[in-house]
């Protein structure tokens, strides 16, 4: 597939499946921006290809998501958005089941993609642009 010059955002692209997808897109010529919460991890991942760059963006932080969208718009827009960022806490239910950790998972894994799609979709977010 020729993705030459296509502009791709991969959330959680600093490791794991997200990084694998970022490298695959970069190998096909796309211009890839990876995001996550840890600048050091992102910089190390972005250094793997000249056409990968990074921006710190917590998908649970609406202002950070808008800033990412605006930075992409300023550079030519976004052709592909990969909502990959996520976490998974493991719990021993016999030892308690902290509500704040359950809600954090929902905010990142469920609300995160909704937040990203809302702000990156031009029709959804015209008012904030
Ligand atoms: N591997 C599996 O078997 C499996 C199974 C089912 C679903 N998944 C889902 O597939 C996705 C990738 O999994 P993976 O195994 O590659 O996990 P991973 O290696 O832990 O990668 C997840 C990435 O998401 C980033 N991230 C976490 N919270 C974030 C936030 N609030 N904002 C922005 N970035 C955030 C992490 O970076 P920072 O911590 O630096 O932010 C990390 O780079 C996840 O959504 C995971 O839940 C994986």
C-alpha cells in the first residue's frame, strides 16, 4: 500500500501495538505522529524512523487532545487517526477493587477514543476550531 505523505496519528504509539503500527505506517511512507504521556519513551520510539515525530498527549486530557488536533491542522491535517492508547489494571477482587482505577480505565479506554474522534472530526467539532 502506498501511503506516501499521508498524515497519521497513533495514540499510545510509544510502545507495543501502537509502536508496531507507527513503524508499519512509516515504512509505507506516511508521516506519523505518535502520542502518549511519557516524553522520554516517545522520543526514543520516534527516533526509530525519520518520518515519525511525537507529541505528549494524555487522551484523558481534553485540552491536550485539542492541542494535538490543532498542531496536526497547522501542519496539514490528519488523514488517519489510530485510537490505540489504553491501559488495563489487574485487580485481585478479594483484595478490593478501587473505584478510581476503574474510572481511570473508562476515561482512557472508552472516553479517550470518543474525545479524539470528536475533536479530530471536522463536522463534529467545527465550533471549537
Ligand atoms: N496486548 C494485548 O493483549 C491487548 C489486548 C486487548 C486490548 N489491548 C489494547 O490495545 C492497546 C495497545 O496495547 P499494548 O499491549 O500495545 O499496550 P502498551 O504497550 O501498554 O501500550 C499502550 C500505550 O498507550 C499509552 N497510553 C496509556 N494511557 C494513555 C493515555 N491516557 N494517553 C495517551 N497514551 C496513553 C502508553 O504510553 P504512556 O503510558 O507513556 O502514556 C503506551 O504507549 C491498548 O489500548 C490495550 O488496552 C491490548
